[in-house]
C-alpha cells in the first residue's frame, strides 16, 4: 500500500463540467495528506467571480466531487474572503491550488503549508463549452 503523509489537505474550485484537469489536481492534492477536503465554489461566488453561472448547479458539482475516491469531504465555498476561516475550521495542514492562483494564497502560510500545482495543459471548462457550442 502506498503511504500517504499525515494531515488534512484543503483545496477549492468550481469544478464545473468536470474534466481530467480537475481530477489530476484532486489526486495530487490528496497525495499530500491523509484526508482531502474540497471547498466547491457556490453558484453565487462563481457569478461574482466570473460573471456567469456555472453549467452545473452547486449541488450537482458538490455530489460529483464528493463521489471521487480521492476526496474525503466536501463543503460549499460561499466566499473567497472566508478562506482563512475554512482553513481553521477544517484543520488544514496544507492548502493546495492550481498555479493560476500562484502567490494569491501565500498569506495563509501562517496557518498551513501552501502548495501550487501546475495546471494540466490544454484542458479547461471554457474550452469544452466552446467546443460543444461549435
Ligand atoms: N485546474 C488544473 N488544470 C486545468 C484546469 C483546472 O489544474 N486544466 C485546477 C485549477 O487550477 C484549480 C482547480 O483545478 O485549482 C479547480 O479549477 P476551477 O474549477 O477553474 O477553479 P476556480 O474557479 O479557479 O476556483 O477559492 C478558489 C476558487 O474557488 C477556485
């Protein structure tokens, strides 16, 4: 059996139109600790952040992420401003994010280790939506 280091890992995302880039980052995040907790961005947060509603509503995105083998627990992320609160509440030892967020969460280095992973190239929700539209 592969040994995983101790501790809780937190990651956040919308995970809309779930794709392999999402799966890879969750698997890599899970490998950093014993437990992976995922904050799934609410529909309202997404609208405020990206100016459009996700394709799949938050309850469905939450269920899809929760069903993955590498995920231990999920919750709805209501606001970007609550990140420190979520990290403390879930007892995060590590915060893992894709490198499109590089540097943006360094301020939390006082509560946990902050890790940025390289994004999986050539796949994105936006590109998938565009492809289906054509
Ligand atoms: N990701 C990736 N490779 C891709 C696409 C996405 O590694 N090709 C990663 C992103 O870097 C992110 C995670 O998958 O860490 C989820 O991506 P999104 O759903 O696009 O997340 P986002 O809307 O940026 O939400 O509080 C933070 C936000 O909620 C993050």
